[in-house]
C-alpha cells in the first residue's frame, strides 16, 4: 500500500501567503465575513410566538401556584402531540397570584416579553372536581374592532388557537395535580411593549387596536414566516369581504400602497392589502372569497417578478429580470442604441430611467401584459384583473386589464405593437 500524501498538489503557497498578508493588512475582509455571519445568524434566528409564550407561562404559573416551585423550563404539549422544553425568564409571587415572564426570543435580552398572571377566580361557585379557565387580555393586548376575525368585536385579541393551547396544557397538568375545590382559574396575559409593537406591525389593519394579538399555533417559528404572511393576508381579505367590499387592491409593499391610495382616493382603507412576495396566495384567496375584481399595483422592480413568473425572486437576482426586458425590446424592434444601453444597465432603476427617457411606452405595455398573463394563470383568465405599472415616483406607466367582451386591451390607448394584436370577439 502506498503511503498517503497529505500535502495538497498544485497548491500555491506564495499565493496563500499573499492572501494572508492582504487579509492582515486590510481589515475589510474580516469585517465582511463577520458581518455576513451576523446577517445569516440574524436571518435564521428563531423565536416563540405570543401564543406559545402565553401557554408556557400559564403552565409554569400553575405549577408554581400549586407547589411553590419555580422551574427554569417546562414541558409544553403542542397540538401535534409533540413536546419541547420551553424556557422561562422569571417568577413573581404574592397575594395568591403568580406572574411568569417568557420571552419571544430566549437568547435575546431585549426581546419582547409576555407576562401571564394566574390566580384562583374569586366569588365563583363551580362543581368540585371540574376545572375551568377565564382567559383575558391585560396591558398590551389589543381589542378586536372589525368583523371577520374568529373573535367577536370588542373582545380581547386572544385567538382560539392560543386559548385552546393554554387550556390543553392546564388540563394536562390537572391530571397530576389537584387544584382544590375552587376550580376556576383566572389567566391574564400581558405584553408590556404591546402598544409600541402594534404600531410597528399590521395589527391595526386587520382590526386589532391598542396592542398586539396573542395568536399563531405554537412551536418554534421564524420571525417572519410564509405561514404568518398567509394568515395575515387571509384575515385582511376576510375583513374586507365582511364589511361589503367587492374590489380589492393588492400591493407588494408600503411604497406601492401609498401610490395606490393616490390613484384610488375614495376607496376604503380595508380595500388595500399588502402581499409582499405572496401574491399567489392573495389572489387565490380573493377568488375563493368571491371578490368581483382584483387590482395589482406595483412599481417597476416588483412588476418584473410577476412578468418573469418568479414571484419570490431574491432582490439580488433583479439583474436577471432585465434580460426579459431586453428581449421585449428586441421584439418591439427598439433602436440599436437603446438595446446597447439597456444591456449595460446594472439595476432595474437604471433600466427604468432609460426606458422613460426613450419614451418606450410599448415596452411598458408588454411588461404589463406578461405580468397580467402570469397572474391570470393563478385565478383564471376570465376573472377580472387589472395590472397597473408604476414608476418609482408613482407615475402610471401602463395599465392592463381583463375585459369580458373585448379580451385584453390597453387602457391608456397606447398604440399596439405590430407583433401584438387585440383579441377578436365573436361576431366581429
């Protein structure tokens, strides 16, 4: 057997030494690596939902109320039947009441906390041997102000999933511990920074005011998950339908929404729905709920996603979106100078400025048409849909919509390109 040569072949030690000296002389390389690592860690940071925190703190408070113990972690039962050890942050006892603090991010000292106050309910008479709970919201928990949510208007914004999770874990605890003859427990949930957090979230838009909601099924979730976005979009659409809105306006971001509000000044605020990169889910739900028409208003960069069919494309991949724009310019027989300049653009903003300068209305129209075609595949070609393309300053560049009798046409009466013919209807 030949001895193994651990030395790598074709390895340039001089180059490695030079690279090492360059890294030592320029701190940018090390800083770049450290910043990238921090970015990845921050992106992948895990946390607990408010519903999970409330259930874990309530179970720990019940243990402390009955035994006087203050465990650092407790075994939390999930609806799936699985368990995980939930960490706790602190206990406070006094006057027959136990308060337990739980953090939405256990490893972050500055993360928002959820407080649960648990005590026996006074002045009530229940049959001995039964256990019931009264769950209410305290400071920082919002109130429901609009119909359409699974909670009646005027009630605390504690969603049924979270209430069921609290009850299931306390019922499980009652199998091993005796709560006494008075079997009514009072569970009060607080979020000290709830009012501040609500202003930074979308809670008010779905009818939760004065604080945050205690919601989402328990388990470890990322800070912003597709499931959370889908839930929020569905809730916002349901509210719009409950109050009698028939036409909705979908926008991928706050900037597009502000421009859309200028285009539709007399539309109720519930008609505007933020979708982020989840336009497919929003349109599918809009059709299922029976809306009569959908508007999609977006600026140039986001519309390129819809045009290429890559709804969740990373911002770093925007440069690849200019390739279809270049192909559209070729089909439209754009001048060679425009093609060469478009090929040199590094960002969508540069490409947009160039097209506006060259008055390339046909190209904007074709972008709208292709975006409309891709979005129509989600909800059907017969469903009324209008796509509005905006500049970064809010100017309408082109509009494209579905018409029952005349098929697809250009609202702004821009001239059709030679390669694009309007759809002929029967009888013409």
